[in-house]
C-alpha cells in the first residue's frame, strides 16, 4: 500500500484507491492520510485488494503512513505490533 500511494506502482493499481479527503467538499480531522473504503456487498469483495488494502492502510498509525522512503516504512512496520 505504501508503494501504491507514493506512485511506485503502475497506474492501474493507483486507480483503485481514492483519498478520503478528495471525496469530501469540506475538511475533517479524520480524513488526513486515509483512504475511502468501498462498500462491500459480498464476502468475496472483502477479500479483494481494493477493499482489504484500504482497510489495513486506514488502521495504521500516522507515523507509519508518513514514512519518508520505502526502506523507512519497512523498518517502522517491522517494529509495529499487530
């Protein structure tokens, strides 16, 4: 997800995710650094990359999301307890 959101992947993967702040016409505190989670209508969709990736990304603390590089993100995520 880090690579997807930092333009290190092909366009078709980036197109699956939308920042939550881009979908609202006003600003909220909870929208910074979060993705819009699509509404799952089936259990199969809950296992898809576009749904589970957005849910997992939104559950991470902001320190991890604000990593400077991929290596920095990897080192921070290895210390994070799930």
